[in-house]
């Protein structure tokens, strides 16, 4: 890696499209063999970052290296060592599973012998042993997803970029896919994955929060929960969640309760208050006045989703 201890280095990377800044002076590093999550809402700048790291977009300013290569100037030399799986899977539906693997293997310059070996390995990895002649269009979403990953790593890259690779795939297939990600990481492959699924972000070794082009926080999921949460999370259990939400939102809007966030999590409500001890009773009183019966209210550890919302939401005091 040309003496560089990191597989990916990003230094004040910026991309503007006219007056719009898609990525704004972002800096981070990713270690070899690390699974690094790039988490943000749609339009946050996740894909633009990936495209700059692949050399598909030229940065407006700042710099980056991938395996010591500058993607803006050395993208072609870098390609043999980097894999990419886009949101759209980039498979050819009119080809069979095996034909897709051979197509990508040939594009990466694999020899016939190497390609035969990789084809068998990828079909096994994708759960498609004995189904290599199946038309890709007829495969389930989970099979297509694993096949697309196989095609992206057919040349055994050292760094793999996965751009929302599990969008639209069922939860079981998503979990199986993440098993494959960690199998790659165990062999030293660096994985940078964009996602908006919080359960997937929890599986990353480190996570960067990006919103409106800016990196807001970066750490392990556990440390983010410890350091980035503004306030305490009170979980409220009530039979009338809709009514409770309306009452708490009204109290929040009027300033009666200085809540950072009020959100529905399954059947429960999460209210983020400056202090659990100080605002537990005022919250209960607000709900009683609205005629809402409360089964329970307790201070809980924040989820990564709580932390992310806290990080991206402007402070109520304007800070």
C-alpha cells in the first residue's frame, strides 16, 4: 500500500455540482480488513463519495487514496484491486448465472483456468451450486444479490465498495449477505458499505454518519451510542400510541416539554429528553391530561437509530 497503513484515506474530499455541495470536506480513514459503514439518508452524499473513491467522479477539492492509488489520476491501475457493487446489482438478466460470472471474470482479465475455479467458488458462495445454467432473470432477489457480490469480487479485490447492496431484499437474505461480507473481511478484504438500515450499521466495525454532505460523527456503534446521543431516551408503553404521539408532539411544539425527538418504535414511543429523571413525571403528567393511559415509562439505552436522528437533527436551541 505504498507505505500507507490505511486501505482508504479521505482528506477534506469535496464535490460540488454548480452551487450544490454534495460532499463537503469529508475526512476519514479505513484500515485493511475493516468493515466500514457509511450511513445517511437519501441524498446525504453517500454514493457521491463512493463514486469519487472509484474514480468515476473527479473531486472539486481535497484528495483520497485507495490502496495508495489516487482515484482521480490512477483509476485504471486501481481497478484490478478494487471491487464495486452498485445499488442496481449490475447483472445481465438475459444471461445465466455462470455467464454473468464469466463475463465479469473476462472483463477483469482472468485466465480460463482461474475463471473456472472462481465460477465454481462463486456459485457455491451464492447458494447456486447446480443452478449455474439458470437464467438470472428467474433468480430470487437474495440469489441475485449474492451473485452480484460474487461478480464484483471475481478478481479477488483487496477493497470492495458496496453501495446500498441490500436495498429491497428480504431480512433473511440481508443477514446471509452480511455473513458473506464478514467472510471477506476475515481474509483481509476492506469493505466500505453504504446503507440506511440501522441493523446493518450495527454490524459494521465503525460507522460514519453523513448528512447534507457533511461527516457528523465517526466511531464504533457502541462508542457512538455513548458519545453522540443528546439527552436520554425514555421508552413509553401505552395502548394509545397515536394519541400519545399527538400529545407529546404538541407539548414539544409549544415548548412545554423540551424534547429533542418523539418517535414511534414498533408499539412503543421513544421520547428524547435532556434528563430522564427530570422529565419522566412531566411527560406522564402531559399524557394523563390528554387522557392517555401509560403502562410504563423507562429510561433505556439508545439505539443506533436514536443516535443517528440525534446527530442529524438540528438542536432545538439552535446550536
